[in-house]
């Protein structure tokens, strides 16, 4: 195994934070992964996927194991559906576009979400009215200490809004090596009612959209709002959209009649965190090299040399101001690595 000492993690995190790893190895197969996990020379292990959903506050005093497992294979197929097993190191967006090109429906609304397939279930990623759990079948994972391989069903993953069993009871216990999705080959269920998708389709005069049209609309919307991490360090949406009670929402609506919202249930309402942050006066603001993006207040950015702690200080400042102005707590969607 080729282990690098004192390795830079700047190329491996989309915020572009100049943190270092005590040791680093990239694994491209299951055997390499097991050997790395069993390496007793480095008691502490840190699993790294696409590096798109984390903020490194400091150097990582551990063996950083970068998951580079590749491959997409069909495990089952009928006239109506197909089950694809996707390796954990596959890029999420490339996987989505593979499905779109093949005519497999279900994940097109999640185009251009940064990161890798293996970390997607941890967060139950989602966008524009669709979540990973909607087309998730199962995932295969390896226990970090016993090296036992286990398959988790949809039910076992206990998915919630940007949440799963891997963020709670099983946090830091498993490495997801592959995810199996069930996708539609025919009779695609198109989700166009969330965000600006319908608006973009109307502008293009598309009345009967295909999954390819939906994916392109999402790409257009995200590209107009979200900076490319290769050009401006960021981790996409930094905060979760808060879910509040109907009572709290009614009070908020009285004070802000034009507040946008999405009904979650009979008792809960989801408020766009970006709207709250913008109203709190942070959109486009810059504090040294840490800032809030000019087009989307939900995105915190690194203008070049911001440290992880500087980005985090800004996040805390935003949280405090939103709570003070609206009485609503907003929580990070990004994993904060101490």
C-alpha cells in the first residue's frame, strides 16, 4: 500500500481548505480498503469520499482513506425497471447523467449535486423535490473495525430529511462501498413542481418534458445559482432548510407575508434557509476570504485562502443573526470536521 505522509487535502475538499492529513491513501478496490482499515500503524482513520460535504477546520490527525472504488453494473432488470449497483467512488453527477442517457428515470432532479455515490446515503441527498431514498434499494458497507461486509435495506437506513442511520446510531462505523438503485425504464414520474423547473421548461417552450429535459433544467438552475467549486471553493448548500411548526410559521407569515414555504405535513412547514440568510443581510457579503455567495445565500464560499475556522466563524455568525431576527435555528448540512 502506498501511504503518503503529511499529505495536502486541498485537492480533495471542494472548499479548497489547505488542511493536511497525517497520512493518506487512495483505495481502488475492496481488498485495499480492508488493508487500510486494518493498518495498526495508524489507529485513527478518516474516510474521504468526494470531499464535497465537509468543512475541514484543522489538519486531520489520522490515516485519511480516500474511496476511489469505480463501476456501475446491472444486478436486475425487467421491462419497467432496472436495478443498478454503483461503486462508492463514482461521481454522483456522472452517475445521474449516465442514467439520463440510458433513459433510466428517478434521479434526474438531483443532477449536478457534488460528491460521490458512497457518501450520498449518509446525507440522504436531495434536490428539487426528490431525495436519494425515493429510488434507493440497498447499500453494501464494510464495518471499520471488524471488516465485516453488510447490506442495508431501505428500511434499515432510516432515512430522514438530510439524515440517515449513518449519521446517528452508526456514525463513523461503516464505509459504504456500493449503492443499488431501482430506476424506471418506462412510465417516468416527472417531478417539475419544485423550485424553478417549470419556469425554465416554459422558457424553453417544453410542454412534454423528458427526464433529459428535467436534468438540463436542473443543471441550468444550479449553474446560475451555485459557483463551480473548481473556480470558487464551496460545499454547495451549507445549511439545511429548517422545518418549523404551523404555529411558528403563522407567526412568521404575519411579520413577513411573502415568506416562501413548502408544506411538509399537516403540522410542519419547510422554510428556505437561503431566504432567511438573505433577509438577515448576508447575501454577497465577504469577511476576509470567507463569504456568502452573491447569487445564493445558502452557499458559503472560500475566496482563496480562508481557513476552515474562518468559514465556520461566518456560519456561526449567520446562525446567530437568523435566530435573533426570525426565532428559527438553522443547522449545517455540511459535516464539520474538528
